[in-house]
C-alpha cells in the first residue's frame, strides 16, 4: 500500500515539471532570442504567457477537478503541458511559440491549483505544514535543475533538444501520477452548504494574493533575467545559469526553515518584512557588484524565509467552507500579476538596454510587500472589530428579559 509520503513524492515531481517547463524559456533566453529574432521584451512576454491562463482558470480549477476527478484532471493537465511543449518544437514561428506556451500554461494551472488540494487531502491533520513546505519546494527545485541543465543542452545540442528534454521531464511526472497517485480512502468534503465571502474577506484575500504575487515577481526576476544579466557581464551562458541556480537550491532549504521559524517564534509578519527587505537589497546589489557568488549565496539563504509566512496569510481569514473559493481568488491574483511581471521586466530591460533593469524591478516589487502587508493587517483588524461589536442596549435588555423568564419558568416547573 502506497504511503502518503510516496504520494507526496509523485506530486513533488509533477509540480517540479511545471517549474522546469516554465523556466525553459528563460534558461536559454540568449539562444532563443537569436533563433526567433526576439528582443528581451519579447522573451519576457513569452515567459509571462505561461501564467496567462491562470487569471481565468484559477477560480474554476477546483470545480473542474471536483467534476472530473483530481487524478484525471491532473493527467489531462500534464498532457496539455506535453502538447504545448511539442508544439513549440515544431516551428520557430512566433505565433506557434505563443500558442504552445499558452497550451502548456493551461495544463500547468490545473496542476498547480489541484495538487495543493491533493496534498491537503492526504496530510490533513498529519504533518500538513511539513508536507506543504516540501511541496512548495518543488518549484525552486524544478527551476534550479532547468538552470543547470538546459543552457548546456541548448549550447551543445540546440533548442530542439531543450524542448525534448522538457517533454521528457513532463513524461516522468505523467507516469508517476498515473502509476503512483490514488485518492485517500476518506476525504472531507463540505457539500450542500451555502456560503459567501464578505467584502472584508475578499479585500484581505486580494491583499494576501498580491503579496504572494509581488514576492514571486521578485523571485522570478532573479532566475528569469539573472542569467542574461551575467551573460551581459561576460559570463558563459552555462556558467551563468548554474550560478543563478544556486539561489534556487538554497531556497529549497530556506523556505521550510522560514516556515518553521515563523511557527516557533510566532513572528511571521516580522520574518516576512525582514526577509523581503533583505531580499530586495541583495537583488539590487547583484547587478552592481563584482562579487557575484557571495551575493548569490546570501540571496539563496534569505530569499525563501518569507514564503511560509506569506502562504499562511489566507488561512487567517478563510474558514474551511470559504477556502476553495478564497484560494481560487488568491491564485487568480497571483497568476494575473505573474503574467504582467515578466513582461514588464522584459520591457524595462529593452528600454534600459540591460537585463539588470528587470532585477531592479523585482527589488521594487519585494519592497512593496511590507506595504501591502500593512493593508492586510488593517483589514483583518477592522474585520475582527466588526465581528465583536457590542450588542445594542435595546437588544441586550431584551435578551436579559428572555433569560430571566426562562429561569423563572424552570423554577416553576
């Protein structure tokens, strides 16, 4: 009988395949730009297009999985990722690249939304925090592997080999989900209950989603445009990708450590603010310092610390009944921002004729996180004050009379 940890391993590999495919464009950006005759702004658009379907599909994604089954929907998503990658292999036409990227992105959205639920189904009440931390780390791990392998594959065997390598990783994830994953014997479902999000809750979830979006934009600018920035400074493409991948490998350690630290100290907001500011300052320095390796190592150690604290924010305002809709809204904000972020980074790089402009943009996004956190906290505090408003005097007097009447009736009986 397969254990929940085996199930988690299969889900980890499948989600890492999403990250590997997402990063495949940025990892070989200089070669791809030359092959397609595209500017850095165009490459930024192509990177961001992977997230475009999420702005539309994140909300209904859970309903799609509930209708057709989580496993079937995830397998269909992996097949769409595979189809999109193979389509990009067939032609260097810009329109074909866009269609292929969007097709793959649709599959990636379905996986990203549903697999979070699948992890929760298996670990609810049992090491769920640890499982989620491991699951989140599949993203930096997939990106790090792409940065290490794909530039070398592209330089040695060409761009078609890059596409085929991505397709191979997707096939591994497809096989593992098909052979290993099964639904837990008992799942908790809330059915037949009507519920709605209040205006305060919606605003709080939007603020939380915006923080997660801004944090990931800062992250994405480092691994999407960092290799191009180093190439501009004279680094070989393979060495640039491998060096930036250090950030992702160290993030795989700092993400769970940051979550553990937030839980133990109960100072999640302080860790979020401190981590984002430190991350931003190091990102500014990366393109302005000759000592790249120490900065890259420091980035990896610090960049993952805020992640756990950020992902805990929606739970502060969403109960179990509201969580599916609330998390759909949370991911909608995330995907919409991640569609725009790389495109803006690419546009700035083109305007300033340097990929370092994209890194500076990412640093500014990170510095905005504490500001949005202040707004989130203000909304939550206002929401709690509204929830504990005193009962009006007239109503309180009536309740006292009713309680007294009940007491006298009980004595009489």
